[in-house]
C-alpha cells in the first residue's frame, strides 16, 4: 500500500512513516502545502494522511484539488484543532475519516485499513477474483484454497493488479507504486520485470493466466 503523509511536524511525520512502513507500506512525505499539492497532482496513492493546518496553506485545499482530479485516494484528515466545523468541512469535501492530535499510531493504522476496506472492497478483509482469494489481514494469496507463497513485493503487485484489473499499467506506474520516490533513482526497470515474471510464473503454475504484456505500454491483468 502506498501512503502520502502530508504533515509539517517533522517528528510526527517521521514517527508515522516509520510505524506504517513496519506494516509493509510504502510511505512518502510532504512537509508543506506546496509539496503536498505537487505530489498529490503527480502521483497515485492508496491513502493520503492530511494535516489540515499545513505550514504554507490549508490541507483542505489539497483535499479539494484531490477530489477535482477524481483520484480514488482514501483520505484521513488529522489536526490539532478539535473543531467540529473543521471536521465537518473535511468530511463534506470527501475525506474518509478524521483524527484529532494526539493519537496513537496503532489507531491511525487501524483507521487506514478500515477506510481502504470500505472504499475498495466493501468492508471485506478477503478479496476474491475468480479462483484467487487474498486475505488482506494476513497478506496471503490463495488459488483454489492453496497458498501461493508470495514475497512481500509479489503480494503487493498482485493486489495492485487486481484492484486495477482491465487497466494497462506502465512499468513506471508499477515501480512508483511499489517503491515510491526511490524508483526515480534507478537506471532501468529490470527489477520490475523480475517481480512480474516471478509472480506470473506462480500464477501460471496454478492455472491462473491473467497477467498479459501490453507491448510497448506495460502490463494488464485480464478480467477473463
């Protein structure tokens, strides 16, 4: 899962990123309004953790721009201000949840998982696609009730494909989703090919031939 943390308090920002990365997430950060706007416009995220009171602008304006772009990014607003008006405005603009500082990081993690289940999977912790079943709590994938034995990146890749089934995904989008900002530092995408080929082999060996190469464009997880 890829998360953007837009928070100007560096210590809290670092604490959130460290905690969420331990759960297998890719975390990127923005320390002010301008950086948050830039990253939200340029990249795709599963979750945006958004401080209302960013140092150079309002997080609510970032949320407005996100909703205008029609991106399917779950948003959790955080703020030191316990004002009901701020909370209601954020929710009216399309935020999925609201946390008031201070909060426990474990609660934040639970809220993230909850909004994702509600938004993408109808509240279920199990995702099914034909003979494939994914348990998002244990991060385990099965085909016909047999565990696939995926690595962390292969699991993330399969989940990314299934949630974007029928859509051509470029190698740049895949790399940026799975590795975040660090994907910009590589000279080629050989590591993408390795993970995709390994995942495709494990699926194919179990009779699930869904990953197709869109020549010159990227990869597509076929729906049939």
